[in-house]
């Protein structure tokens, strides 16, 4: 029986946590049973803001971790990663072909390559948008290692930000979008950015965007990206050049 999470992600993220194969940051080992259950069962809520119970306690711990590790805004170019490892933590058992499994492997490899290219670049902001559960499991490692400079929380099962005003800081930037899913959470984020600044300085990184496996397409690679003109959909290599990351 296929597992719902990517068993190779632990190695890709260079995690040495022996306590869990899903919660890869040992700083959140105390939350592992709660997070593992959430990522395995996945109750689709259409959005939840973690306002009570264990999720509210986890939210506070995640906020503390971000405040401790964030570097904040640097230049005027910003990469926004929406739910970067959501699929790898929750839906690997829904991949129905080897071709699609290969696409997910390529996405993970390309994403980490991109982040390491951008590490310590003083002109580019790397900002992740994530749920508290996937943040604690994986994205928190990216923040600790300086691969992203900040993390903003979305509602559970949604691309809606808990604090939409946090995007104000980036509204005048040239913005590059990655993550997932196209026409779902990613679209909600793109629409929110367009609402704040409709000037059109927006790009979609086609090699770093996924559609949901639930749609049963023959590929997870989107032909179009909702909210982004076709002329502003660019490859990973073009993005690296445009951001001067070499």
C-alpha cells in the first residue's frame, strides 16, 4: 500500500530527526503525533484559522519559531512559495503513474536547487506561505537554514492568509510565484496579490508549480497558471537569470 508521504523527502531535506519520518524538524517532535494524524487523515475543511484547541497551541509555537529565525525583507524582488511540500506530505498515495511520480521528484529537486541558488542573496526575498502542520513538519527547516527569509500562515486547506495585511510589505515588488496548487490555493494567493497591486509585475515559475493529483490529469504540470498571463509564465532557468542567482 502506497504511503501518503514521500519517503525520500527526509533525505532531500537532510533531516537527521530519528523520531519521525514526517515531522522532519526535531524542534517540533512534541507535536509529531498531532501533525502526523493531520497529514494522514486530511479532513477538507475549506479553510480553518486554528482559533482553538491543539491547533491554536501549535500556531503559537510556530509563530515563536518564525520570530526566532526570520530575516525579514531584503530587496525588491520576491519569490512566493505557496504550500511548497503539501503534496509530498499528504497525497503521494494519489499519484497514479510513474510519470507523475517523476514529476514530483523533479519538482522537489528543482525547488531545493532554486532555494540553494538564492541562499544569502541580498536582493531577493524568499517567502513561504504554509499551514501550521506542514510548516512544523518541513518548511521550518527551510527557515532555519536561511533558504527562505520569512513564512506567512494560510488557513488550513486554503490559500487564504491568516493575516492578509502581511502581504503589504511585498505589494510593490516584482513577484515570482511557485508551489501549489494551480487553480486552488495558489490562485487564491495570486488573486490577493493582484488585488493589492494590479500593475502586472508578476511571474509564474512553470517548473515549480503543481496541479492537484485529485484532478486525475495525465500530468501535474500546468499548461496555464490562473491569474498569470501566458507571456509571464517562465522556466526555472529564466527565473534564475532574471533574479541574478548564478
